[in-house]
């Protein structure tokens, strides 16, 4: 089951990354570039997770990769990209610079922190390391701060967009798509908040649920916008 979940997660994440990056190549909107980077690092993280599953154990290298790319960077970069939709340009750029600095410091701390390989053998039924490897201060605290701020920005932007679309009385498909993105963000934020306080639990399930909801909402909303734009041009 763990192998199946991780494999599907890697596939969806890689396809999602390619879709968003292609849109950035076509439209050159900065939020799409930041989102594609967030999805890229997430794909790398779940690839490390898949590698550990195939090998039957976590190594210091795969654990550092998962922590640095997945736990540290995904939510902050998703949130930074989302701010370009609802915030001022100055605030959004400042947020992106802050996230870049946080990511750099976090990667360095994760790289230099010691990892007791024997503790990586304490895993749950789905193969996630149950014990805390890195110290709370400064590594996990930095990750908690980044995830909290990133989740608020990402989910908040999605919910604000839903509210704005609802007020404008746009077609329901577009509103549902953006709502799914927000729900996916809430699933990811809740799962990782619980993981920060206790064990990882059903991380593989929550990861797959989150990326599926966000991808589904993104495809639904962007496809509807594109279809409507084409219809407008033809009439």
C-alpha cells in the first residue's frame, strides 16, 4: 500500500509540475513560476519517500531530502505564489524574498544537523519515521513557522478568491475549482500540523489527498477559464 500511494503521488506531482510550468512558459505570470517551483520540490520530496519505500528503509540522505524539499519549502512557496493573486506587488515580492531566505537557511540547517541513522528505523505502518530526528530549535521551529505562514497565505488566498467569485456570481465550476484548491491546502496544513505535534500518522494518505484535490481544483478552474476565453473569441 505504501508503495502504491507513493508511486501515484510522484506521478500526479510530476504531471502537475509540468502543467503549471508549461503555463508559466506560455503566460509568464510570476505566481505560476513560484507554484511550479513549489510543486517541483514537492515532487523531489515524494520521490525520496518512494526511494525509501523501495529500499525498505530511510537513509540519512533520503530523510534530509524529504525534510528539506517537502517539509520545509512546499507550503511557503505555494503561499508566496498565491499572494501575487490578492496582495500588492510590493507585499508579494517581499514575501517571496522572505521565503527564499527561509528556504536557504533551512536547507543549510538540515544539511549540517546530525542524523542518528538508528532512529530512522522507528517507522509507522506506512513506513514513515515516527520519531523526531531534527531538533525543535532551530530546525523544526523554522519549518513550523514557514508552514504556518505559507498555509495561511495559500489557503487564505484560495478562500478569498472563492468569496470574490461568489460575489461576482460567476459560473459554479470556477468557484468549485478554487474551493477544491483551498480544501487541498487545508488537508495538507492539518496533516503536517498534527505531524509536527505528534507522529506522522497517515502522511502518505493525506499527501495524496491534498495534491489530488489541489490538482483537480487547478485543472477545473483553469480549464473552465480557458474554455470560456475561447468561446468568447469565437462569438
